[in-house]
């Protein structure tokens, strides 16, 4: 008797499966379907994550340029925290993905829990620094008098509550590595909805709720992220389609934690190099004017928001690389990267058109300060010339990270960001007198070059033999 082939799922059915989550084996199903099922929720997850930043800056901008500068200068320190969070996320995604691909679910769960313990430990000294030395940290970054006296509580809340930032990053990375991308997306739906509702209420006040100004934005973000973390922990303990935490996984396991820490060093290093480069750039801009900091802050928020779908697709590449290498399918891992790379380039090319033609109106959505709009709009227009390169760069970097080779991107970042970007931006901005324009063109040159070089290095294929 002839068995009829299973009907091909409709696009709508596949979309529902991607949004709800599926128990599919991503090392076995057709590659096109695997990319779709992982990329859709990962894209939406990171769009929602970036919405935190966009919502905050939209409301904070109503308070003036100094309030926006408060957020921007605080972000420079948070970028260091994001470096650690993203480094841990890269490591746990690579390890969990590889173990899931090897069909070793118990070890995947143990690695996940040890990473959570590690994140909590890391958060403690950062919280202490933020709570007790907020004014000093702002003063160190060249903040104006208003920012130091009125904005320090924003920094206290953001750095003091940093554990929710770390855990949100790390646990969602665990979900992604396991293939439970929809779970990470669901968490951000809840967290972001709370932030959107609470932001205007706490910033401007409503009824019995007093107006807290820029401090209210920090409180709203912490409540939203904290609720997201509680939801993550509940999902982990309940168990998901690809990962189940059992009692044995909850114990302290020093060897596994040390392995995660070592694996994360490359990821943390590559992010710290990139983020500290941004701190130097912000310090240069702060020496020019508060408007330069505010314009750059809005531009970078817009940039990060528009890059989030591309980062989501890149994260799908990391998961597919890790799981397929674990399953002994390196050719399939490479094919996934090239497929996602072309998708990313198409998306970022479309965004660059919007930046080129509507840069000032985009920045004008956040502020009516003419000087801030001009500066932020100029950076967006410069970005438009090479934005498509970012699409390829992100996928290539995540391919290295998903394979467990986090050191190669670290060395690349060290050369292109510290040895090229910072000196070039400084020279153009100050000695040559280009002011903020020099910073923006320095970023353009260095990040275009790093994107092209990283893609060339990926094409050589040495990442396929990385051990995790």
C-alpha cells in the first residue's frame, strides 16, 4: 500500500508554530523551515527588547537634552554590563545548543543553571558601585551639573537593579540555545508591555502617582524586566519543549561553572572591546556639547532598534550552527549562515534607505530640539552608506560564537575598535576640528572595515572545528 506524503504546512501554520514554539529537531527538519521557526520569534524577541530603549528615550526626551544625556551617560556604564551579559549569553547559547545537538539534555540543563548562578554573582559588585557612587560615575563621564544633581537616581536604579538585566539576557540565551526561541519572545512581550504602561505613569505622574522624572523611567524598566525574569524562572522550572531543569541541575557544580566562565571570556572580551570603544566615543562627544551626547544617544537607540530583527536572525544562525555542529553536520551549519546572511543584508539595505531619506524626521520623533535633531540625523545619514554591511557582520560573528569560537571576534574587535576606531574618531573630531561629525565618520570607516574582514574570515571555515 502506498503511503501518501504528509501535506506541506501552510505559511500561516508555520507562523503559528514559530510563535507558539515547537518541539522540532532543528538538525533534521528542512533548513528553510528551521531558519523560519527560529528566526521569527528571535526577531520579535529582540525587537521587543529594543523597545525598552526606544520607549524610555521617547518619554525621557520630553524632559530635555540633559535628561537624555543622563540616559546616554548611564548607558555607557550599562554597556559594560551588557558586555558581560552578552558574553555569558554567547557562551551558554553555544554550550546548550551543542549539548542539545549531541542529545545530552541533562548536561544542557546543568550548564544553564550554572550560568544563572554566575550571573547573580557578577551582578553584586555592579549593584554596589551604582548605588553608592552614581554621582562620581556621572562626573567621571563629564556630565553637566543638572545631570549629576537630578539624574544620579536614574543611574542608581539601573546599576543597582542590574541583576534583572543579566538574568533576562542569560535565560533568554538558554532558551535560544535549546531551540525554545518562542519562550524568549513570550517573556519579552510581558516585560515590554509593563514597561510601556509604567513609563509615562512614573515619569510624568498620574493621580496619586507622583511625577518622578527620569528616575521613573529607570523604575519602570526595572519592574518590567523583573517581571520578565520571574516568568523565565517559572518556565525553566516547569520545563520546555527542548530543555528540562530537574533537581539535580540546581546544585552548585564548580567544574561546569568554570567551563561556562572560560567559554564566556571570549564573548565578554569581544563585547567589552566594542562597548568600551563606545564609552570613549561618548566621552569625546561629551567634551563637545550636551546636544552632541543627546543626538548620538537618540541615533544609537534608533540604530539598535532597527538592528534588532537582524540580530534575531543572527541569533538563529548561532543556534543552528551550534546544534548542527553537535549533530555532526558542519555543511548544514555553514549553509544556514549563508542563507541568513542574505536575508539580513536585504533587511539592513531597506533600513539604510529610510535612514538616508528621512534621518531628521526619525530623530524628530523623539525631540524638538533643533540642534539635537541635526546631530542625530547626521549620524543616521552616515550610517545609511554601509548599513547593509552590518547584516553580514552580525551573522558571521554569531556563526563564530555559536560554534564556540568566541576568541576570533574578540581579536577582530580589539584591532578595529581600539586600534582604529577610537584614534580615528578622536583625530577627526578634535585635532582636525570635525567635531561630532568626525566621531560619526570614524565609526563609519572602522565598522565597515570590520564587517568586510569578519565575513572574509568566516568564509575560510576554521570555525567548524571549534570545541565547546
